C-alpha cells in the first residue's frame, strides 16, 4: 500500500484520532509490562499468536546468545496489544522499542511520525534480502512517502479450512473456489457429523480485527461497502445487510457454541479439537493445524476464500515489526527484527519446531524451500495464491475512498470498527436483530463519513 492516501485527513484530525485512541487504550488496563531500559536490551510488545510465542522461546537461546542483546517481551491478546501499542506509540513514550503492527497501522503511524524508517537499515543489511520479501507485503508496509516502516514476521490472507475425513464420511465435496451459499449448505450437512461437532466456526468476538475482519470480506464479495467513494456510509444498504444477515444466521445456526465470544484463538482450538467441520479465517492458522502435535494434522483441506460477486475475497494482512521513533535503541531493535524476519529464523523454526510452524507468507524463498514445501504442501500453494490475489485497493464491486480489504484504512476505523463489532456480536448473541445492529452502526459510520466529506 505504498500509494496509500488518506484523503482529507488533516494533521489536526490525525492528532485527534490519536488522542482518542490513547484515551481508549488508557482505559483498557491491558496487561502488565516486563519492559526494561537497562543494559543492552530491547523491549518488544507483541500479540500472543502461536508463532510469536514460539519466537519468544527461541530468542534467548539463539538471538541473545549470538548478539548479546536481551529481549524483554510483553505478550498480550490481539485487542489488548493493539490498545497498548497505540498508547505507547502515540505518546512516543519509548517504553517499547519494537511492536507488532500491521499493514493497517503502518500508513497511519508513519504519517504521524511514530515509526522509525527502515530503508537505511535494509540497505546496509544485505543478508536480510528485502527483494525476497513478497511484493504485496513490502508494498503494504511502505507509506505514502515511499519509505519502508516495518518488516513482516508473517504474512497472511484468508481461506476456508475443512475436515477432509468428515466430508468423505458424509459424502460431501468441497469446491476449489466455493461460493458462500455452497459453504452454508455444506455447514448444514456437516453439522453434528460427529458428537459435539458444529458445521463451521466463524469469529463473533467484538473487535475491529476480530469479527469485523472476516465479516467485511463477506460484505465485499456480496457487493457491499462501508463507504462509497464520496464517503457516504452504507451499513444499512441492501448488500451490507444481506452479508451481515447471512454471516449472523450461519454462525447462529451452524456455528460454534458461545460464538459471540469466539475469536481467532477459539476457532483454532475448535477445529483442532474436532468441534468444527469448517473454519474461515487466516491462512496463518494452517501452520498450527499441521504442526507435528496437532490432532488434525493431515486431515484438513484448504481452499480459497468463498466468494459471490468478486473473483477473490481473501484479505491481506501481516503482523510486522515496527520500531518506535522515540526508541533510543533502534540499532539493536533492527538487529532483532532482521533476525526474527530472516530466512535464517525460518530455518531455525523448521529444524527445532517443525517446518509447518514456520512463520511463512512473507518470503519467496520459503515457497522454494524443499523442506518447507514437503511439510506444508497441504496449504502452501493455496496460501501463496491467496496472498497474490488479494486486492486492498479494489476489494469489492465499487470504488472505495480508502484502501483495505478487511478494514477501512483510516485512523477512525479502530474506534468505528470496534463499536460496530460490538453491535454485530450482540446480534450473534441474540440480544438484538441484525437490522437494529446495523441501524446503530450506520449512525456511527455517518459521523465518520461526514467528517471526510
């Protein structure tokens, strides 16, 4: 997203959005910190996804041993870590040198001068091999000023995962490129295929990066959009309503128990433990499903994200490493990033943990590595194709005012998306109708759209 333009966003409004984010973050009380400024150490704040926790285990034994640089990790769930990162970076408090940020935050943080550009480090660190990083990810982590501000730890799109053995037992066939209606029909037939198994798992947990991520891809392919090109809110439009009703009905009829509180982690556990026959979510999940100790290793099939009116619908996302502009240890921070996002680290994970666990989706060389391809053959090609076909500038059937597939690339979306997600989750929980949820959400979106017009 090197050509990202936040139309009509003035520095004053960016500052106001940042202040609101800081206030929100300050109210979360999210987690304790292990951050330290002592000695030759860097403080890293990161999301608690499986690939990150494996990194945490390997760092002292390898990176610190090789460089002498200690790494103090603070690890939090996705919603909490987003709040804490935005708080620290907006204040330029410098408590954390490095944080896991995404292609959503990079253009916004860079415009606010919260990030340290990485081009100079990349130019000097030839072993890092920036050209090996998948072009869609490099582009998405490059801001409007043409500078690179983050390096991917792993990249992902989204796809549909399903139990091949269960489908075979029930005589069900999964198309290579299913429609959402086909998925709904299959979910109904796979429901209760085994004791305690539901037809599908879909995120319902509040959070702009939780339920709103998969739901927005459904909205896109069913013809909807958050905003028209001229910033008119469209959350009560027929297409947005159709997609939301479809999603809510599907998860309520054939989805997991407690869906309104189920996010990525819960759905991953459900599929792993045999509680779901299908799951639509991040391609990065495949590494955990195919890990050596996974109960469902070899039992999962992977196909492209379901569509309706678009050719593809998978999102583009990366958990990446960004250095806070206020960090006084940017050199050491880069050394950590260079190691954590390197081909060398992938080799390390492959040998010590398993090739399926490699934080992939970011380097061309990964998909040419015979050891990785052999272990990840079930999902590697599907993942690479999904990342390559993602269209953040043109994800739907109409022009958009800002880039983004599973989000709207504006500072206000953290607040807007979170509030709308709460309404959608309430509908999933049965506390209100979809119409009521979208009516409230439309009012929220109209306020944002009015500011941009």
